[in-house]
C-alpha cells in the first residue's frame, strides 16, 4: 500500500484551479520529488496535501485513509509534517527551543527524538543554545526539518529545502534527506534544483500547468531526452 496517494487532484485559489488533475503516490521509505517550471503547481500541490489549500475535486490518502481537505493539525497527529519554504523557524528562540516547539503536542517523552534529530544534523548539537536566527541559511533549514521530525512523521513534505543555499549546503541538505529517508521516513519534496534532486529520488513527478507531464523513477527522468531538454536545461 502506498503511504501517500493523490488521485485527480484539482484545487487553487479564488475559485480558479491551479491544479488540474494531479496524480502521484509514494511507497513507505521512498523519496518523491516534484519538479517543473515556475507556475506549474508544485508548491500548490504540497499545500493541498497538507490541508492549506482547498481541493475542489479528487482525493488524497495517507496510508489508505482519505485525508482530503483535512485540517493540518489533524494531519500532524496522523503522521504528516510540512516544512514550508519561508518562515519555517522561530528566529528568536534557540535551536533547542525550536526543536522543543516541534514536539508541542506530544504527551510522551520526546528525548529519544531530540537525540535522533541531533544525530541527523550534527551541526545543530553544537549550536543548540544559539538563537536560530543567527545561523546560516543551511543550518536554519536543518532546524526547520529537525523541528518537523520531532513528531516522528511517517511522511515529510519539504517545499524547496535548498532554496537560496550555497552548493555546499545544498549537497549537505540532500545528504541529510537521504539519511532521514533511510531511517524510515517517506519524503515528498518540491525542488528547484531538479537534476540534483532527481538523482536522489526513487520517484519523480514533472508538473506543467497543474498536470503530470511525466512520472517515472528519478534516474529514468534524468535520462529521458524530452525531460532533459524541456525541464532540466539540456
């Protein structure tokens, strides 16, 4: 059974659809990557999955349960986490306090998850008492991802996790994503660095005008001449 599946999803803003029949699914333990040109509906799709945008038609399921238009707080309790591209940390709080905020609704001990987040992101342990707003862009992204992991999600949604980062930090974030995935977390992300992201993807979805243009393994999409020419810069 797919951990996540979207079937014929339509949705948008102000009565106008941006998504025009998107289909995608990932299995437990897979990394799925959504790529495509600006305005294709990539980030819109993540918001629709996480209940931040109304789905007008179609369905979204998490582990076989219909979650279409469910409230984000309900989705978090069901094992989904979302890291938006912007405003994804509390800059005045320390790294440690940011991570604790990620576990705000847990009623059990979260020390084991805190330890694991510091294992996923070793630089954060050394800076745990430092205000998150003072960190580099790459380290702030690590804080945002670490905070999302504190609820132990089975599916992690990432919107442009490497936006604005140097090539060095971009590669480090991709490495951390692989490590998190190997720990059993399914990942679905939108990424502007399409070729690099597809290299780590089990499954890739190329969107254009709110519809699937191509769906295949990351490797096959990279090697597809039409995909490469039209969407990957040759």
